[in-house]
C-alpha cells in the first residue's frame, strides 16, 4: 500500500526571510489554492444566528415594559419587532417584568452579564 501524499498549504508570515547560504531549490512551491467559499467551521456549525434580541411585549401602553426577550430567529419572537443591541437588551432585561426566553438561548446569553455585578454593593 502506497503512502498517501499530503500537502499542507501555508503562507509564511511577513517577518519570515530566507536563511543566507541555504539552498531552497528542492523545496516544492506552488500557489495557494483559492479560499473556499464557506469555511469548514461554518459548514459544521451552520449559519450564524442574527445578532441582537427582540422583545415580545405582553402589554402595550406606558409604564414598565412587561415581556419576553428572544433571539431574532426564535420561533416565539414577534415578527417586525425592532432589533435591540446588547445594551438595550440588558436595560430591558433588568426590568422585573421582563422574562428571558430559554428556548432560543437568550436567557443563557444575557443572564451572566446581568448577574456579574450582583456581589458589588454601594458603600
């Protein structure tokens, strides 16, 4: 059985220079192949989830917002709801009337930043 031939494609860092007095004629050199359209990581993990969060309001009107925060692609997320960035989502999540969805991972993503300062008290 013949050994399989493996080729590793690497690009030398900019700081790498040839060593004086060394013959590189026997080193095979070929151009790098074009980059694949989709990375192996993306193929394995799938498409990225849209960034941000959306709020499904439980009631309309003035006063504290009661609702559930969702990832935008959660099947429970309301269509057409404005996309909240992380700071806006954390501000809404601090409201006692707001729940964080556990189906889409919103609770797992936003709970650590919400609770990381719980041990700090005003002096």
